[in-house]
C-alpha cells in the first residue's frame, strides 16, 4: 500500500530562521519552500519538513540520519562549518567521535539548533 509512496520526514523547530540557516547553510540542503508553518527541503529525493512548533523537548534518540560514503570526510567538513559532534559515556568513539557498531558500520551524532539528535552512518564495506 504505502511501499511505493514517497516518504516525508519531519523535524520540529521553535526558531525557523535559525533552523533554516542550519539545514540550508551548514548542512547544505536544498530549500524548496518556506512558509510560516515549515521549511521544506529536498534531500536526495526525500522531502524533509522542518516544522514550526511552539515548544520542544528533544528526544534522547536519533531523530534523523544520513547514510554517507566517507564519514571521516563528512565529519571534517561539518566540523569546519561549526558542527560539534556528540560523545556518549560507555561508547568507544574515535578522535572524530565515530563509533563502530558490532557489524562494522560507523556512526557519529550531532545536534541541530533545537537539540534534535542527528546522525551520519557509513555502512561496513
């Protein structure tokens, strides 16, 4: 039924201007629409709606993530753009903050300006 319908991802924001600058300028996403209710981005063919909310308590788990080919290059580029990467107690993360899963995938986390937890994953070869 829905297996062929395009997916739309949602992320909340209390400050749309700040979020627009982060998602468009820092992350480099393509802004395709902006209105009082949401900023809409095209992310490799998937729609991301950064939606205006009055209040927000970010979840303690990943809300949105990307699969990347070279996690080290992405971390280096995002760090140069001012992104800080998260460290978690009990997780063996390398100098860049990257954690390797038992299956060999490499994952790193960072937050958007509203505190939503985002991630990058490089699949094991």
